[in-house]
């Protein structure tokens, strides 16, 4: 990855944690579980056009508004054994799975990234990518309301932690968008149907904003190869050349993994 972990960033004095890396990982895991609860909520309400912040969470079975204790990530699910304590409706494993994934993102980032400032930034990147992966996997949708702020955040983090690298990240954002937008336009012209959505190009722009232009080929190659592997695994289930695959999921995973990889 070229930045925010880069030669310019590495030249800055590292921030030393006041507590152990394990404690920091535990902290980011707890924060991640809380963020994961919000990610699960947004991934359901955003596609439905429902209010995200103002509307209270409620049981899908009886409609009862959930109290604070019932909203504690993972713990409330375990205590209630996956059911509403009023009507007994099954809550399902989706939300706890998202909370666990976000907790893992937080913990892994804290252990993989030495500087705590950068670790927090990369964890936030991972949580945003988790939301985008969910939306694309379930709705084939990468909303501009998430991808464009992620582009701005990548440039902002770079300007903060590695300002000398900012031009390369601006180029990366532009190159990421233009490259996939060009592929989508060419595919549409040749095949007469859409092959990539506009959201994929904006997500790739976010990859360039966070990682720099030099990391884009690595991200794209990793995403393409992982998508190909998944397509081959699903081949026996009857997928065809026209079957849609959520390429944004693979882009999101590849972007976060490259962000964790650090310099080099």
C-alpha cells in the first residue's frame, strides 16, 4: 500500500500506545461490535428508504420498541437466545454476524497496524467497506451517499497522516473512478448491457483515495481473482455468463486487505 502508510508517513514519529496492543485490540473489537450493530441497521434501512437515526429499533414480530438493554451488541442476542423476550419471534443470525465481523475488523486492524491513529482510520475504512459489501451482496447497490464520503475520508486521512502523498491519492481517486467507468462504458457498448455499475467505479475511487494510485492494480487483481474463484465455485449451481455477481464485495475485501498490508 502506498498510503496512508507510505514513505512519507513512515518518516513521521510513531505514536506509542499508553496500553498494550492486546488491550487496544480488545478496545477496537468492542467499538467494532457497536459499530457493527449500526452497520446492520443502516444496511436494512437505507435500501428501504427508512429513517436511520430518528426511528427506534423494534421487534419485527410484535413491533415493540427495543430498550437499551436489548440493543447491547452480541450480549443481548445471547441472553435472549436469539428471540424477542416479548413475543418469542426469532431475531435471526444476520445482525450478530455483522457485529462479529465488525469486531473482528477492529481487532485485526489494531494488531496489524502499529500506529494507533492509522489503526483507527483503517478500522473505520473496514467498517464502511463492510456496509458497502452488505449493500452490494444483498441489493447490488453501492450508494453514492456512502462511497463519495469514503473518497473524501481517504483524502482527508492522507492529508492528515501523510500530506506529501496527497497528490498520489488524488490521482488514485481519479484513476480508480475513470478506469472502471471506462470498462463499464466499453462493456455496455460492446455487449449492449450493463456489466459494471457506477457504484463500483466510485468504490474503486475510494480505494485510490485511501491507498494511492500504485495500489490500484493490486486491489483490482485481488478482487478479480477472488470473484473468479467464487464464480467457479458457483458454476455447478447453474450460473451463466449473464448471472450478476456483486463485484463491490470483492473490491471492498481487497481494499481492506491491502490497507492492512502496510508499506511495500
